[in-house]
């Protein structure tokens, strides 16, 4: 038991690694994951709508893209895009961040695209039919009626993907980091390699939890809000004073 | 119904755990050696066999001392921790005996010094450790190269990679200006990549010795390794193994045949 505690919870090493984790690692991990999440979400939405299109020349590229980027080990994609991109565009090869973010975004897009597709497909056909009956175009019906409802339903799955992205961002290290470019995991691993003690990695893990746990709870809160809408209060006379601005209608 | 399902799952898990535990008891007499699969020339895997200078030397020591070895590959940053907790009896992968690491494990007597090579591409103005300033230089995290670069060329931009292959790819693509590898490895890379026009501009012998790591307080095993090491140095086995993996690196006097 002492061995266990000393290997994973040696306060001396945790204390030593924390300034670097918070000063350097946290920012770098956030830069990598936030930018990839944003780009990945935009590309993912594009892939989802392409995949649902009735036109084969839109559907097939999305299908093939998703199969490839979802099917390859993330580390391979990062190496191919990171190292290969550097060969094709030498000006990018000196800094691993732009190409690393691109690689992470492309991988995330494949997963996020499938999440969006599942959400959009879960919206009842009647919604589209009713929108078209009201005279909306297909595009308008999708963007104003179907997609918003679909996205809302898959918010928890989407956040799952963001959390995976935060953790996967450490793989960009394969492209080579300067000391001040290191992310959380690498800073922990550096000290672990020098000391032979795993406590610095446990400390890094704690900082990952600081990012990911609030994310989970935030989405649960938003999800609940969107499902139930604001409370409707009725005044003494039975008049529904707040009904008109009561917010969203409860969803199924 | 639900309860009985949980009971069945629980029973199966217990059975699996018990089966795993049993396996370890049976092999208690074989020493488990933690090593790396990708760290030439000290420790690597070839055709499914763990080899390299350190592992072949350890095999010779074990043969001399009648020890049975079983090699298992791991990650360098996890290796010493695994030796400290007893998952491995011996750690073998060109581990430098630093004071920081002595807090975690004990080491055998020194059995080698790392020879490093500064590798660069043709046309890059790097000739020795003094011309590294301001250049992007690749090293593998936590290795001798890493600590050597920090100590001897503090103004170089150290670009850290998880393993040799990633650093080599970056050197070839121009993402870094040079890299510090093990000398034999560096020469091997230059020979195998003629298109990339790589060259080893300077060889450096470091002064921190390598040692096999054992659990703290395991003086019995450390003693056996040291006795075997003395014997394989004296009978010339050390030099033969060295010739096989690091033919161009100098042989320090203390490891020459006939030394006691």
C-alpha cells in the first residue's frame, strides 16, 4: 500500500509539477482542444448535412471521409497530416500547433458528423413535412426547424466527443514540442521519465478532470433547461400572465 | 432477475481475477525484465525477440548467474515506477543513473556510457555542440540526449518527441534542424536514408553511467547482476556484445576484457 501511494501520490513530485501544469500545460491543452472542437463542429455539421442529402455526389464523399477518419488510429492521422503537411507546406513545419489542430479537427469532424446525423434523423418526419407545407424551402426547414431540434437531442453525445478531444489532444506531441508548447500530459510524463515516479502524471490527470467534469455538468444543466423550458406561473385570478413569454415548449 | 444477473457477472469477474492471480504465482522463479521495444541500440525488438546491447548483456549475465529472464516491453516514463512496485524485477533500457532516479530504484554497477551523435541535414550550419544555439534540435523526452542538450546547449530550442521515429521524420521533413540520437542509431539513420542527406557531425561520450534498475533494497538481485557483470567483462563477452550493437563507439577502459 505504501508503494502504491508513493508511486501515484508522492506529494513532493506533485508539488513540483503543478506550476508547469497550470502555467504551461493547461493553456496548451485548451488551445489544442478548443480550436479543434470549433473547427470539428463546423466540419461535422457540414458532413452530417451532406450525408443526409438526396444527391449521391454529396452523400458519398461524406460517407467515405467518415469511414476513413473514424477508422484510422488517431495517432496515424496526426502523423500523416502533421509530418506530411510540413513537407508540402514547409512554412508550417516549424510549429506543430496549426497542423496538429487541423489533424485533431479532421478526426473530430468524422465523429461529430455522425453524432449530428443521428440527432437530425431522430427528428420526426412530420416536422419537415409541416415546415414544407408552410411553404419553407428544404434548406430553410432544415436550418430553422429540423437541425436545431436534432442538435439539442445529441448535446450530451457531443460533449462526450469534446471530452475525448481534450484527452486526445496530447497525441499532437508526436509532432515535437518546445518546452513551452507542451500540453498537460507531456509535462507530467517529462517529470515521470526523469524521476521514475508516476505521481506527476496523476497530477496531470487531476487537471484534465478540472476541464472535463464541469463540461459534463454544464451540458446536463443546459440539456435540462432546454427540455423543460421556464416554469409557468399562474396568478390568483387564474390569468396566465407569463404564459406568452414562457419560453420553449416542453420536448418529448 | 436483476440481482441474479449481477451475481453471475460478479462471479465471472472474480473467477477471471483469480485465474490471472494464479498465473503470476506459477512464474515466480522467472525474473521479469521491463524493457523498451523501440530504443535502438540499447533495447529494442526484432522479429519478436527483445534484443539490443543492454538486453543481450543482461542475457549473458543471467546465463552466468543461472537466472531465468522474461522480457516485457513498456513505456520509458512508466518503467522505473513498475520496477519500484515490483511489477518488473529488473529494468533494462539504457537507464542513466541519476540521483533523482536513485530515490525511486536501486541500480546495478555501471555497465555502459551512452555515446551520442549530433545528426543534421546537409546544408545546415551545425558542426558541434557550440553551433546548436538558436537551432531547433530534436530529442526524445526523458533520454540522455534530452538531459545532455539541456546541460550543454541551453540556448538551443529543444524540440521533444516521444520516440526516435517521430524525431527522425521531423529531421527529414525540415521541421527541426538537427537531432541528438544515440551514436550508433544516428549513423544507422544516415546510412538508411540516403535521399535525406543526413550526416552525423559529432560524436559525444557522456559521463553518467547506465545501470540495470532493481527494486529499492533488493541487494540480493543487484549483487547477482554485479557478479555476473564482472564475469562477462573479464571474459570479453562485454566487448563482443558492444561490437555487435555499437561498433563505432569507443570502449571505455573499465569494460575491456581482463578488467576485474
